[in-house]
C-alpha cells in the first residue's frame, strides 16, 4: 500500500522515480527492421494527412476522430516510437502531447478507451523515457477525465464522461471490460505518484465484483446494470466486452508485486471455469473457447479472444502450472490456425465450428463442408489490423524460447503487408477469405501503432529488451515497469 498524499509535487516525483531511460537496441534480425519500416510508412501517412487527429482513413487520406479527437494514434504510438528508437517522431509527438486540452471533446469520453489508450500510452512512455511532462499529463488526464467517471452513487465508474462538465454521463448499461479493466493503469499511476487514490478506486471495483454471485465460478456475463451492479444478461464470453477484465486480474496481481491475492484467486477461478465450461473440441480436434447464453453453449469465437493463449501462458509460467500451459498451447494452435487456414493468411474477425459431441447432420451444408477442410467457418470475414494472435505469439516466443513463434509472426506480417498496405498506411479489410478482392475499408485503428506493430517488432528484437520479467503490458500493449521483477521468460532461445 502507498501512503496517502493528496497534493503532489510532480517534478520531485519525476526526479525520485527516475529509474532509467530505455535505449533502442540495434536489431540484429532484419525482420525487426522491416517492421520498423512498416511503422515509419504508416506514421508518415498519418503525419501527412491526419496529424493530431485520432486516426487516418488510410485510403481516402481523410481524418477521423473516434476517440475524443486528442490524437489517439500519437498517444498509442508514442511508446512504440521510443521502443523503435524513432527520436524525431517522438520529439514531434511530445509537442502535441503538451498542448492537448483534456477539457474539450466533441463527444463524451469513453472511460475504458481513454484509460487504455491515452492514460496507458502516457504511463508507458513515462516508464520508458522518464520525461516529466508525460507523468504530469497523465495525472491531469486521470483527474479530469478518468476519476470523474467514479462519481456515481456506488463508485462504479460510468461508461462515459462529459469532459467539459467533468461529470459522468447518465446511462445504466455497462460491460464487464469497461469497469473491470481500469486497474492496471490506476495501480501504475498510484505507484508513480505515491498517491493511492487511483489504485483504491480501481481495486474497489474488483472487491465489488468478487461479491457478486456467479453460478459458473469466476465467469460473469458481459452486460451489467450500473446502479444495481448486477449482471443484466446471461451472455458469457471471453471476447470483446469482457476480454480485458480477465486479462487484468492476473496482470494487476503481478504489477502489485503479488501483494494482493484476490485478483489472482479471481483469475485462477475464472480460468478453471473456462476449461470446464467454455473449452470446446471441434470435430477436427482443434480447441476453441465457446460462448454461453443461458447456459447454452455457442460454438463461436473470434480474433479478440486470441489474447488468451498469451495471458494463460503468462499465468502458467508465473504459477508454474503445467495444466494451464497445456490449455494455453491448444488455444494458441487453434488461434494461429485461423490465419494459416485462411486463403489470405489473415484471420477472420469471428468464426464458428462444430463441437465433436454435436450431430453434424443438423448443420447447414456450408458448415459440414468446413469440417472436411479447415474445421471452422468464418462468420465475420473482416480483418481490422488486430494484434491478439500476434500478442500471444510474442508471449509464446518470450516464454518458451522457441523460434517457431517468430516465424509464425513473420508470416502474419507478410500477409498484412500484402493485403492491408495502402500508399499512406494500412487499412482494415472486409474479406480475408477472398485474396482477389479483400475489400479495403479505409480505416487504420490507433492500436495498429500501439499493439500490432509493437508486438511484431519485439518478437524480432533481443528477448531481454522490454523483458516480460520486468514489464507488464496493458491491454493496449503499453508496457509498465514492474517494481519487483518476476521470472517468466525462457532461459534460452533457439
Ligand atoms: C484493443 O483496443 C485492446 O486490446 C482491447 O482490449 C481490445 N482489443 C483492441 C484491439 O483489437
């Protein structure tokens, strides 16, 4: 626990917290250089056509402001620039960051997104570079935009904040991920400012969740009612809307130096239930995580779930748990299979399959045909430049030392280069099943800079660089420095 201190002298903290400034290595693997080149290509397009806006529409070269209009790509890309050693880009970005007005946004701030992208980006860049302005801006942002979300009768944060008024926006439905994945950023902010108010607010939510009964231990429905704080639905998923809640239980425990056991208990309980209730073996022998609605098992999953093999492996290494490692392995294989079994080498956004206990004859011909080939059927055929499988490959490479995971990441990178590249960046596409017409959709998400390119780069650099023994990554791939290192990375790499 950190002593309470309401007024903080930021320059003093910046000085006393000064640990070290990261220096980008000279990559020996030319694949890292290729990824860096991709970042520079995309950044060049964003800088030419959309600098200071949230995203670039990477075909029409128009701007987009879907995340408060504060320049989400800059905040998300900042630590990747530091990691890649892009000093000029970083210096220019810092000028923008100094001048953003947190008190104005054309539309309400989404608490979850502002937290993972803006606050997470600032804290991580501060951890890597120690520029005091980064922590100053993080504190202002948290106080003006994130903490006001907690001004609700039961101190459960609202999904949106009116930043002009500094007040939560009324609205009673909220997702598990929206209120359940603020902890990592708030804990790190408390550690860096020596002010425990952020961490207390975040961890209070977890205590509240732990008291809500769930008939499947550790698993909770996605939609909740804010004022009563009870689940409003019966739909259980590890995908979007719930995903980072589970991810953060383990990571917050690690960031807090293992001092709080509640998060770890909640995480191990949830993982045991994933194995028991959501694990599904397809007719082709692949293992996926299904979803549940009213206890009815739905054989559908998607790329968003593919962060879970990496998260499970992190927990397995941390706890030295063989069964968990095997679970992580089988999910890693099935996630990666959705890329290799796709004609473009890019995974679809979502897919379905037939469980080995199901009767195939009741399924449409298209689905039965899929059983004879890949074993899964793409539902949403888009690819949104997402990072999740790459993220898991990064964890697998760093924790097993097996270079096969580098090769897999390289194949994915090449498919992105082939099908998503535009003259000014990279774009989401609508059909990964049709190599002749992938349907470019004119949008480049800020997480492409934060996550996709960062994980790809780090897979090909020296494994001791941003080691998983020393950093924990937030859900937007922003690494936070651990006060106490852990031992999870492989001892040898071959
Ligand atoms: C990111 O914004 C975060 O990882 C979030 O938790 C869910 N996924 C997107 C990228 O796909």
